[in-house]
C-alpha cells in the first residue's frame, strides 16, 4: 500500500503568468545586456586572471577575454602584475566574436586611445609629457607615456650617455 502525502501548502506556487508575457520577459533580459561595436571602449570588472588571459565582466552575454599580450605595453608581462580579480578595467573591443565565439578585448589598446587624446592636447598646449622608462633598446629608451614612446639616446642628457640601464624605472619629462 502506497501512502502519498499532499504537497506542503506553505510553498509558494509559481504560475507561468507570474513572470509576464514573453515580450516582457525578453524586454527585461534585453535591458540587462550591453550593446557595443568593435572599436568601442568598455569598462568591466576582472573576474579571473590566468597566465594566458584575463576574463572581464562587462555586462555582455559572455565575459570578455583579454589575452596576455593585450594587457600591457610592456612585453612578456605577468597578468598578475597588471590586474587582480575585482579591478575595474577599461578595454577596447577588438572582436565581438572570434572563431571560438569569444568576445576579444584589449586593455593596452584602450590605454593607447586615451593616451593619444592626452598627448595631442599636451602638444597643442606646447607642454611636456612625463613617463617612466620601461626598456632600453638600440639607440635609446622606451618610455611609458600611456603608449610606447621612443626617446633617442642623444636626447636623454645634454652629453652622450653610454650606459642607459640606470634609467630603467626613472620618471622622465620629454617634449
């Protein structure tokens, strides 16, 4: 003999009509998704940091992927040194969907876009840019001014400088 007990009466019953019409539901979902195009700058929160990539939640249907080479203007950088989980980051949309269906973003190129605007404004005002030396290359220094700026060795000091290594990490002003 099988005994069945009635369903508990204190559990709320959800009817199909409680969530509204299909149009209302789709409109509500649509209102939560952000829309953008390739080349737009978006802002999001870092949700995962791996050796090869960083995942960024920008309010789209999937997280955006920033490949490690698109994180910083410095070469061969460890993603953990650039961002941490929870950071707010600006990124440029490279591709809404690659062949794997991923949203590809670039923090480095968003930085470039912002830096070019700033540099153009400084040039119009006949001002100077300030940046830190990040690399020594043949013939001069690479200076981080929001993008990779080349400073010829002949312009580093009034006299010729033979060893440029001591300049790494220093802040320099240039015109």
